[in-house]
C-alpha cells in the first residue's frame, strides 16, 4: 500500500504557527502544483465525504478525492497521521455554519454553481509536512516536520486531541475571559461541562496557572476530572445543578460548555462588581448567519450579545461569548507545557480510518470523556 494511501479522512485544519497560517490536508479541484517546492504528481486520495447535509448516513467513502494543492506560497500540505473529532464536525455534517463557510471558501462569489460538495469535514489533526510553499521559511516549517507542531512526548493520536480544544479554551479563557498565567493564581473558576475536550484541557491549563477549579460533570466522570487536578466536583445528575453551586463561594469566571438554560442562573454565581465574567461557548452566531445571511446574521448577533452584556453589566457582572480562534504562537506555548508534563492529552476512544462513521456517532452521542480520535496512517513504514 502506498504511504499516502491513508493521507486523510477530512480537511483537518492544523493550527500552526501564524508565520505559516495556511494548511491544506485535503482540497478539491484543479490538480496543478503551484508555488510549491515538490515535484509530487499525486492527484487523488481516499477520503470520507458528504454529498449533501444530513445525518450520519450521508458520509461516503471514496478513493478518488482530489489531492490538495498549494495555491499560495504561504501554504503547506500535511500528511495526516491522526485526526481528532469535535462536536462541531457533527453539527456541520447537518449544515451548521454552511453560509459562513461558503463565504470563507468563495468570498467574491466567483463560483457561480455555489456547490461545496463533495465536502470533507473536520478541523483537527496531527501529521507530517509533505510540501511547503515557497514563502514558508525552513526555520519555521519544512518537509518532514511533525505538526501541530507536535509535542515531542506525544504520539500522533494524542497530539490530534489537542489543537482545536486548546485554541478554543485559550480564546475563551484568555482572549475573552482575561485570564493568564500571571493573574490566575487563587482565582475561583467554574467550568460547566468539565469532562469533554475543552473542559479537560481547560482544567489542566487553569490548574497549571494556580487557579481553584470547580467543574460540573456526571458521577462517572468524577475520577477523570479529579485526576486532572480539579478541586471540587458537582454531579449534575444528582438534581438541579444550580442548587449545590449556589451554596458555594462565588466565582471569578464561569466557562459554559453546556448552554441551554444555564445562562439564566449561572451569572448569579459570579462575584458582583469585581470584574467577574461569564463566558459561554454555546452561541447562535453561525445559526444566525445560516438563517439570515452573513450581513443580517452578524447584525443580529451583535444586537443579541450587546443587549445581554448591558443587561448583566447593570448587575455588576460581565456576559461574553467565546469561540474558537486559531493562535499558532499560543499553541507553541501549549506544546511546551505538554512536554513539561503540565498538560496531557485526554483521549477517550480511538477509531480506525474505516470507522469514521462510528467515530462520528460516538461524538454525536455526547457525554464525552475527553476526545475521540481517528487513526489515519501509522507513518512508520514508507513501503506500505
């Protein structure tokens, strides 16, 4: 079997250093090689694609997906060894964010057909750089480098579980929440939904920074989060979770991975008039743009978040939306923390490339205990 046979099962977007921001693992279309340093002439590869939005039965395996090409000189192509799945991948299988993604793919609406199909899902991976654009400096990335840049102590399976949740947690806690390693000591942080990918990563980072961390999770996840350093656990299956939380000392920040009606009571758990913040990762931003279009959707989003922020500001607390944001230099820092033993990858279950539909169903069922990862290529035998 050719060593590129298992190149990828989706467009797993690696979060690399911002000096080389554009990464391609899969791409459809013209197979010309532009702006690259390789003479490779591969044109197709196996992949899991969808031809329409829907439930898990829309996933289709093909051996003839278009091989990625370098269109711009700051791009690289990565041979994927392992891919991490996230809940947003399941949502996008059903069409979530389609309008926003269409604008990102074709901002000038040049492609009049407007079809994104066949579409390859995904955004999280670990692998090895195959080709580099001419503007990618060898000091930063070169062929053969393990990325995202992969911590030395992690396997590709473990490394694939880190980038998306790390970037999301950093965006929510640092960019939106205002926390950092220098101001976090002894601050009281509550994580609603602490056993999933973002939750388990956030716990470790906050504990490394000296915070006091309380999480909500089910009883059977308590051992996991305790092992990551959590100070206090509240079992949400034992009854209305807000009741025991209200009995605790108030918090400096609440990170909400759950959504629903939590914001109706979670802001009451914050210390008033102390700069305390509620940051939710469950927002209607992409649903607004899907329903109303880009311009009206963004306007609706701005009105919604502004009105809620003003409402709660009058009570002495801050209401904020958090969301994924790529940050290469920050991931370099995370890589150092991983190699220093301060953060570990939490992988709940591993699937093979042929089991991508089963892996998607696993994520869709919820109640995660870390990340679900798909093994794409061993990368150990180039003669396969």
